[in-house]
């Protein structure tokens, strides 16, 4: 999949007070040309990371929407990748053209969650339900419960905290996914 990066420049990351460097994508985006290309990259980047503050109209996003539509109309790439404004560019969003998604992606899982708390650099969620399949009409088949691990005497599990998340392993050390 080929994606076009927008929103990656040092100036844009400075506006978001991000601790992340823009080099990961901005370096790739600015390789082919000189100063004019850098100005265009910076314009796109700062347009895509503008924050809407209380009282501003949703029209504020019209310019980034127009740029996205123009870029996605091209046959050069399959989507756009851009930094997440709410997390000060410490993570990324990706928008994929529907035709590419329909042809190359397969459904794995959907989760219904309630946002419990919004923090400065993230949020806390409560999982409510999970779907791991779709029916013949393409509708999600909800299970009526969130993912869960089942532990029995025949299936003992070892839980460890790794990178801030719980990971379950069987007695052979293999990761066990919730069902």
C-alpha cells in the first residue's frame, strides 16, 4: 500500500508541542526537491495540524478536506497518513481509499467501547462488545460481550504486564488471544 504523508514538518510538530520528531515522514516527503517543495510540505503539514478551538466553525476544516479530496483523487497512492492532533502527533491516522480497502483488506475485529476518561495524551476506555465476523450482508455480528480470556485447569495461563498492557501466555510461552 502506498500512502502520501501530510502533516509532517518540524513547524507543524512545534505547533502541536510534540516531543516526536517529524523526520520519520517529513524526510521522505522532502527528498526530491529543493526549497519550494519544502514550503509546500510545510503548508500541507501546518494545514493538517491546525486545532479547532472552542467557538470556531466546523468550516475551519474545509481547506484540509479540499486538499485531502484532491490528493485522494490521484492514482499515485492508496491513502493518506497524517499525525493525530489530539495526541500531539505522537501517533498517526491513516485514510485509505475505499476501493483499495475493499480489494486488499479483510475484516478482523471491531470493538464497541465507552470513553471513560480523556487525558492530556490519551484516553481510558471500557470495552462493551466485540464483533469478529460479518454476516452475508456485510453487517457486524456482535457477540454481546467484550473479549475475554478463559482459564481452566486444563488451560492455565500466565498474565504479565508488557508495555502497559496485559499479555496472556500458555504454559509453552505462546501468546493467547482473548476469545
